[in-house]
C-alpha cells in the first residue's frame, strides 16, 4: 500500500525503498511455501498469488484512480492513531 502510494505520486525512492524490499522479502517467503509445506492447499496458494500479482500490476501500471490513493492515506493515518491509542492504554509510562 505504501509502495504503491509513493510510486504513484513519484516520491523519491528513499521514502519507500525499505517498504519495497520488505514486500519483496515477503513475496520470496510466500513463493517458498510449496517447497517446505507438507499440508498446502495449492488452489488457495495460487489464488493468493494471482491476487497479489494482480494488485501489484494495477499499482505498477497506474490503473488505480487518484481517490483510492487519497483514501489510503486517510486509512493509514487512522490506523496509526488507533495503534498510538492502544500503545498509550497498554503502556501508560
């Protein structure tokens, strides 16, 4: 989500580069599941893979309208505020 937002607005790579590499690492781990998993539903696995590739393609080819990116920013702010409130409640010091 962050990578797509920053890529869409042509922000410098330094603002989202770390998130991009974390996403790529997650993809590599996901692709290793069939090799190391003994109980894996291959239909579900390929379904998730197709959805992931579709989302990345939509972000990369700029198929997503501007209002979606604007709402993603608002959602990220809300999630950050919720996390901050939870942390303040759990760790008041």
